[in-house]
């Protein structure tokens, strides 16, 4: 009888030990069986990821992005997550983001079941043209594209242009500037122009799209990609601003020069097709130099109607290389090395980027002062030397145009 009782007691103890097994492995298996990403073990939070196979919510019964994101949003343990989760083999986000060190709050509910957010970013005055920007809620690298609709039918999908990058595994996050309902080339048709910039590795790439439309049709007249600064048009800062008359003229020149046919109305001297010649444009611009296939190509000098001048190399109609740019009234539309002479007598010699003094340069003031050093967004910013008119110097750091003393 005693032996039977001991056997029963030991059996019950064994069952109790098996039932109360609180090992990590048991907790992991239980969470995985219950299709849970997080589980707790001895007061700490863990995930059911393994080195060989991360937890994919789709494999565990979550059939759309929002159901998986909802789980993460409601169960996120502050001490154990990168705010990312796997769904159909892709890393997704669900909450929170920093842009330029600023907290931007959003949740999964701002996105559709497939994880995308779609916004109408512009429409034409007659409502026939609509541009929709698509953005997914990718964890670290978001994917984006835009579509152009004509009379509620999709006419153009930008993913066509970026398919080679996507095939290599890149996600394209577009920074878009645009104008609509203009007629800068004065041909009687309205225009939609889109400047889309994005990063591939450490390289900044821009692609431009120029559409024309009327009441009955729309056409993609031309698009091209600029992989480095020599091919960029430098229009982003113009499109973001409320254009003044001089800036609008500059934008019209850039658009006409690169997207319109028969811009220049007269070859006044020489061979303006394949050779050396002189062109006068409808805007009062003048080019003297080499041509190839009817485009500026080789060495030449371009003078704008307001007196701004570029002397140097051209390629396929665009300024190419770091040569001499002299600006007297307007503002440089590109980047490289150049000289900018202000109407007040100040003079800058140095690097430009997107039309602003940026990089290394020398600014000589009309009152005799001189700054030599780093520039950012048109002002001394960084390390440099300021020499006052009386000969005294300040050597050190500058911020937003002022010395930090």
C-alpha cells in the first residue's frame, strides 16, 4: 500500500514538473504554436525570430499588412523591437518615424491593407489631369511611385522608368517638385512638369517628365534621367518657391531649352547644326560656339538677356564641366565653379549647388571685407576667415553668415 501511494505521488510530481516547465524553449514553442511574435520569459520580452527564419506574419495567418501592424501596435514591448516586422518577406513599419531628427507620428491605420498610402498631389484647373503619389510603409527604406491620370484613366506609371533599379533590389523614395497648367513653350498646349529626385546608394539621381495636354489628349513629350550634377537642370529650388517674374523667366528658359523643339528662332551666323555658329533665341539669349546635331556641343559662350554669362563646355545642349559662370543680375541655375557679381558690388568666386553658394569660396564685400571659407545656402557657414576692412581678422566657425565668437 505504501509503495502504491509513493508511486502515485511521484507520478503526480512528474506530471506537475512537466506541466510547470518554464524553460525558454517551452515558452518559445508555445508562442510559435499560438502564432505570436512576442512572448515573455522570466519577466523579459522575446521574439520568435530565429537566425535562420524570422517570424513572417503572413505565414502565421495574418493575411494583410494592417492586421499584422495592428498586432505590433498593440503588443510592442519597449525593450525589444526595432519597430519593424516581416510580412510576405518584406520589412514593414507600423508606428513612428524621424525625419531630419523630428518625430513624425503616424500609425498603420494611415495606410491601406496592402501597406500603401495614396495621395493626390496636384490636379489641373479643369480636373482632367490628376497626379497620385503612392508611398508604402516600409520599415527603413520606403518605396514610392506616381501615376498620372487623364480623365480618370491611368495614363502613366513612373515605375516603368525605374524598373531597372527595382530589378536590382532598390526601393525608390521620390522627392517630387512640379508645375501644372503652364504653357512655357508657347505652343498652345498646357504642361505638366515633374522633377523627381531619389538616392541610389550615395548618388543623387533626378528624372524629369514633361507632359503636354489639351481637352482631348495627353502626351509624354520627353523624359530623361540625370545621374550626376552635369546633367541636372537645377529647377527644384524654383519649383518650391513662389516664383518672381525673373525666376519664372529662368524656369521657362530651362524648360524650353530641354523639352521643346524649335526654341531658337534664328541662326544668325555660321553653322548651327554641325559646326561653329551663333544662335539668337526668342528670349533674347545668345550662344556663340560649337554645335552638334543642332545642339550646343563643345566649347561655347551663352549670354542671357539680363547679362548672365557662361563660358565653357556644353554637351547635348547642357552646360557640362566646371568652367566659368558669371552672373550679374540673375541667379545661377546649375552647380559647379563660378563667379557671382551682385548688383550691390559684392562678388563671390567659388562653388555653387542648386543655384546657391555652397562649398568652398571667397566672398568680397563692396565695403572691403572678405570672407574665405565654407558656404551653405548662400551664406558663410562652417570654417573660414573673415578679414575686416581695417585689416583685422577672425578665424574660426561661422553659422548662418555670422562668426561664432
